[in-house]
């Protein structure tokens, strides 16, 4: 833009000179030349006389033109400055939203990945499947791995991800071995891209968690590891599941209240999905619900009656298959939520009630979860009315009225008598628009439940995100609501 100012100013100066020349005429103060020279010299004398009479007007006009020219130059300079500022401001967008896609390149600094142990991208767009065949990275000749997408990624809010070697046992870690925060893609200045050009995003990973001996490049559903929990934890094996997890065996993780083994009474029950994250931080997951510490503290303080928490672990790479109800229409042939609901009612609930002193009455039974775990909890309560008296709904991912899970909610005919709805004001990080839609959806859900006669508190934590730490923060309020002493 700065190059335009030179020609403009030159033309303006030339125009100024021509106008002044026409108005002022020849310089009569110079010596006369040619025939008739001198003060009585023919045409020059006439010209001098005419010029003398017009000189005062010419000075005034010249000043006016000087002012106009200066104003024009100032205005043009201002236009140039604005254009240059606008051109300098980058047009930043999220790479996962680009219609042409992007290229993700990662360098494994540990150098343990190989053709036999490829790198995977586990993300919130794929149900956090650590071995999703759709996100396996390709080896490159420069000892790096790349993942290429040719279209936008269908994800609510920002894309969050981690690198794995095919299981959560081999997820990437920090240099000290601790779990890392979820990654996001850096924003891209699209003004620097050619039409249709995919941006190349380069990253490095430090190391992977060492897999237990004998493990392979697939995720074990429930790794047998010590659970550092407050109170008594028991494991209860159950067979089956839904979709790709139909042939698996997993352990329910059951927390028993203080004094359980010293009494013969029956207890209310709370069933929660994503059970691995309730009592201890699962490898590769940043945080836990702290359900054991919270329940122990509230029981011992007399704020809630003793109760039993049954954690139902997800099937890791088959999590989305099990937690998405068929009628949502967002999982296609991989949605097996209906089968999962039937399996839960046929295998999980009766098995827990036989193994522990659980009061099976609906008013003493609560079911819940967070995110997709909340979706499947709502679906089970809907398809099996009369079995549950309470629903714990955390961060349910329907952020607008047209979302399929909003249709799921509106189609429910019979709700449990009580429901706890929790949401954060920063469910999708810094995306203000998406966060606002999340909160609006939670308010709409709360209004709808009240219209159906459901006793429901709505808890909105403005600074809370979509993670275990946020759900742990709201968990005491939920326990007091359902199990107040």
C-alpha cells in the first residue's frame, strides 16, 4: 500500500504547478526580452500590467490550494496507515475448523515409536480412543510422524488430544513421568495460506509411559493396579458390554461406606459411568472425581447417609460406541447405546445388588455421569422408568436446541423425581460463543425438568472447565442433594 503514495503525490504536485502557472502568468519581475523590450515594450508591458492587477488574488488562491493539497495528502496518508494496519492484523482461526484440513507432524524425542508401535492421536473427537485406527499417524522419512485430514473435524469447541502408542498404558507423559495437559492446536493465520492450502503444524513429544510387561498395542479395559483411595474399594467382575466391547470382561469399582463390614443394613446406591476416573487418576487422564474422599468426609461429618458408589468403567476404545444411544444418529453403525443400556440392566445392576447390601428401591437408586456418561445415564433412566429415583447430569454435551441429545431429552416421557444438573462456564476453554451455548443449554434443560415436575438444582460454576476437577468440585453438592442425612 505504501508504494501508491509516490505517484499520487507526484500527480498532485504537477496539478498544483499547472494551476498556479495558469493563474499567475509569466514572471513580470524578470528583465524583458525580444522586440519592444523595456517598460513600454509591446505585449510584455501589457502582460505585466495585467499580472500586476491580478497578483493579490493569485496569492490568496495559492494559499487556498496549498491548504487543499496539504489536506489531501494528510487524508491519503491516513488511508494508507489504516490499510497497512488492517493488512498487518492476522486472521487467526482454529485449524480443526478449516474446510481444507491440516497436517499434524510430531517428533518423538524418546525414539521408541516404530512401524510396529505407531503413534496414535487420542482426542475428544474420537471418544478418547487411544487406539483409534482412524487416527493412526504415518511414518515419515525424516523420523517424524504425520496425521493428515482433508476436512474439518467434527468436535464441540476446541479439539483436545494426546499422543499414545495404542493404549492409555503408553500415553505420552512429561519428562518426570507425570500426566500432561490435553493438547490443542495453535491458531493459524489463514491470510498466509494459499487457497486450499493445508497448514502444517509441528509438535514434539518427550516420552511415553512404559507399558506393563506383556501388554500390546491395544488398551486393556481395566488395568489391574492398586487404587489409592480413601475407605474400602472392592472390584466386581462383569462380563460383556456393547458394540466392540461385547466380549470383554471388566471390573466394577465399588466404594463402600465407613462401617459397612460391621453392619447388616442395606444402603442407597449411586451408579456412575467412566468409573475409572472416580477414585483415582487413570493413567493419561488429568484428574479424578475424588468421589471416595468426598463421600468419606460427608458421611463421617453426618451430612449424608452412608451409601455405596458403583463405578462402571468405560471400555476405552469402545467408550463412544457404548455411550451413544442409537437414536441420537451421531454414531451411525457404531452407536450401541441401546445394547449397552440393556446390558447394564441385565448384568451390572443385578450383579451389584447380589454382591453388596444395596437397597434396590427406585427412591434409593441414583444413576449419573459426565459428558457422554451423562447422556447414557439419561438414556438408561428413560428406557427403564421406575428403576431410578435420581439422575446426576454433569456437562451433558448438548449445547444448542438442534443438538441430537436435546432431542433425546425432549422425547423422555417419564423422568426420575430428582435430577442434579451441573455445568461450567468454560466447558470449551476460551471459546466464548460455545461456552455461552453450553450454559444456555443447561438453563433450558433445568427449565424443562421443572416443567416435568422434577426436583432439580442447577449449579453453574463460571470458571469451571470440562474435566474431572470441575466434576469433583460440584460432587459434594450433588451428594448432599441426593443423600442428605
